[in-house]
C-alpha cells in the first residue's frame, strides 16, 4: 500500500494505491491519526488506485470519520472502483461517507 | 466436482497473502470473473483473519485447511470453498446481524467482516465436526451472458 498526502487550503488529500487489508490498514491508521492530531480535519481520499478493501480498511475509515466529526470535519472519498463501491454499499458505508466521481467534485463540495 | 486447490496454512496472518495469491492463480486458470474472484478473496481474507486472530486460546501452531472446487454444469456452476480449523467453536451464521442504519457516532465495526461474507457469498454452511469448525461457502458463477 502506498499512501501519499498533501494539503491544499483547508483540505488534506490522501491518495491510496494497492490493497487496504489487515496487513496494510495500520499504516493508513497511523498516518490518518497523526494528520488529525496535527489539526487536519477535512480529508479527500482519492481511491483511483485502490484495488481492494476489507473490513480492516473500513474500520480505519470509520475511526477517522468519528475523530474528524468531533471537530466538525469530514472525510470524503473520490474515484472508487466499482467493486470497492460495492463493498461500501454492502457495509452501509455509503450512508456515512460522501462519495464523489472525481476529487474536484469532492473539493467543490467542501466549498459549499 | 473438480478440485481446484487444496492447501494448509498455519495460524499466522502473513499466510493469508499466500492463500490469496494461490486463489488469484486458480481464478485466471478457471477462469473466474473479476467479481467472483474479488468476492472469494475478500471472504477468505475476512474469515481467515477471524480464525487466526480470535480462534485460538493457546500460542501453539495450528493448521487451517482451505479447499476450493467447482460443482455443477453449464448454467448452474458453483465455486465451493471449505475452511477447516481446530480453533474454538465459532459459527459465523449465529452472529447477530449488524445494524447498517446506525448513525456514524454509533456505528460499530464488529461483525462487519462476517456481514460482508454473508452478502458476497450465495450460501454458507457451518458444522462442528470432531472438535473442528467446518465452514463451507458457495458462490454461483455467472454465465457468459450475464458477465
């Protein structure tokens, strides 16, 4: 799993590449929690190159979403592949995460 | 019935990657559609992670058997996966259904893995046999017309 982070304005962009499973999820959790500790509360996670997600990956996203919500922030996701989106739907995660077709659309949604 | 794969792994989370790579290899040989392959991979990942993380009360090494075969013909072909472990009795079918409608603050992650497996597979069958958990999963293959 490759995780890249950069910040533009008030939004922190994370891009994920590879598999988010029980082995790699702790890396994302570390990174996400460190960023939240450093006062970053609005995230866009670009999943264009995310090939796989298991419940371990969903758990990390949920932990992050709860933390940022306490600070009025949000984690939004963009570019989910069809099979990843299906896992989100089955898990009931489409009701708690905003999903966008592009990172630009996700970014615009923060502005409104 | 056509045997596709039969392997034994030890109760070490690192072994899951080995199972997945063998499944990927089998999938391209059969071949399986991407959706079926992903459903099988995710289910095995969730179930093996559960067994290895919570299935044992000791620090000994244990073997888990994974068998995969094909059944049926033409329009009703199935992939069958059987997991056998000697861990504590655990019937995933008895687990309480997760409440998917809870708001973010109350949303719990426990049980989500099993929920994914139940939704991704067409049938699950559990049996406790000679101090072993025997879990059989069945996934229907899509016909060429559907895929």
